[in-house]
C-alpha cells in the first residue's frame, strides 16, 4: 500500500473533524453547561435564603403577636385616672391590715410619661417593722403597677421594733389622652 498525498489529506481531514468538533461544538457547550450549573447553584442559594427569611418572618409575626399580648396585659394593669382613688384606698387598707397606723398621704401633680401617667403620692406610715414588711409584700402583689422611687425608714426612739417610713409611692395609670 502506497501512502501518498491523497491519503495524507484524507488522514488530515479525518483528524480535523474530531478536533474541530471539540473546539467548535463541545468546548462552547461545556462552557454553557458550566455557566448553567453556576446559575442553578446561585438560584438554589438564593432560594434557601428566601426560605430562611420567610421562616424568620413567621417567627417575627409570632413574636410581634406575643409582644402585643404582653402590652395588652400590662395596659390592663394600668387603671384609668378615675380608678386611682380606688388604688389609693386599697393601699391604705393594705397598711391597716398589716397592723400599721393609717398612712398620711399627700398627692403630688401627675407626671406624664410615654403613653401613661404617673401619680406620685408622698406617704408616711408608722408602726411595727414586721407590719411594714408585710405591707411592702402585699403592695408588691397588687395587680396594678406601682413603684417606690424614694424611701426612708427611721427607727422609733419610743417603742422597740417600731419605725416611721417616709416614701413616695407612684401609681401608674392611663391618662385621658391615651387611646387604645
């Protein structure tokens, strides 16, 4: 068998077909397939982030509802300005029930706060320290919100175990301008 120019050209054509197929067809297709895989991976990643954000949104909605419920419970503990007198009577009754002398009270001007009002009462209570301690515990258990920002106890020189307490009791209540 003789190997001539014609056979050599045929051999080159046979070799050129697969090489040119690789460079002209398969290589661009492989690049497109790789690009499509990167896009799919990116879209899956974005979808996972979206799912995570959606689940957080549901958690946030649930948390917001819990916060609104808490606010409603706290506002239920705030009397209206008409009920402040009732609270003052309850505080006085607590002192008498604890074995203390009826308290001397002086009301100060109500202080506005964020969405409520604060009614400070200057109080003076005399009696046994154990009774005062019981009074404080009962006051703490009241449904209504109160606080004691100023507090002073002086021991009685006359009777052992007795004292005089001067303190400010603040009662929180809903003001007239507050709307639910």
